[in-house]
């Protein structure tokens, strides 16, 4: 019989404990051997060591985990994947941002789950991921892929930088910046600065606002 070991990384201890208890209750076939949690500050190296030492089968990583490591869940997953490329990973979040699901899919996660998903469905997704499947409901609809430079410009604007500030910081001319802005406006289907920031925040491009 297969016994599944899960590691949940989430800095909300109450949520982590509640999800663990709910998944155990759903596990009527006794497939889950243990659900370990990391809810306090640590490092990528220590997390990777724990995965290997405990023989973890599936990781569940929250997007917003800056109390645990100084990066978001996407960045943590990419670093862990460099060390342990075969690890199956589910990205979980309380935010309803289409971009998050798209990003999870693009970086090679096994599934994407929103925290409001009921525990029975989460359990079923876990079992499906363990069997080698990838579970994503929507990875392309209503998404507006931006380049890394465009994302960088959005982040600077969201932090209060002016056009002049951004041109100097990125070592680009005002004309080049204007061209980037025109492309961002077109991709997000907006017509001004305020609409750009609101749409970008709604989609999840501006993570600094989390």
C-alpha cells in the first residue's frame, strides 16, 4: 500500500493546521502517512533538506510566505525545483488572481488551488497529482502575458516612481519607456495610468500590494 507524505508551507498557522486536519478526515483509505507543516521562518536549504530527509511526495506552497522565506511561493518553488526537480508541487493561494494560476502552470507546478476550495476537492486533487496528473482549471483565458521589462515597469509605478525616475533607474530613454507603456496599455486594454495599475493589481501582476 502507498503511504503519502505531504509538506505544507504556509505562514498562517491556523489555516495550515485546519487544512491538515481536514485532509486527514477526507483520507478514508488511509493513504496519507503524515502531513508536515512549515509555518515559521526558515531557509530554502533547510526546506530542501527536510523534503529529502522525510521523503516528501507532495509539496503544498502558499503564494504569500514572506514570513517564512524572503520570497513568494513561486520563487521558492523554482529554487526547490532546481535542487529536487522531481518533486510534485501544488501552489495554493487566497487571492483570486488569474495570473497566479497561469504562472503556476508556466513554472511547472502540478496544480493550482484557491484556499476557499473545499477539503474534499483538495484531497482529490492531491491524489490526482500523486498519480502524475497536472490540475489547472484555467491557464489562458483572460490573461495578458507581459514581458519581464513590462512587469518591472509596473512594479516601479506601483511603488510611486515617476516616469523620469523609471527612465533613470532602468537606463532607458523616455521614448523607450513610452513605447513600453503603450504596449502595457494595449495588453491590459486600458487607456491611462490609474486603469493600468488597477487592472494589473486585479490580475496579480503587482505582488508588492499583497
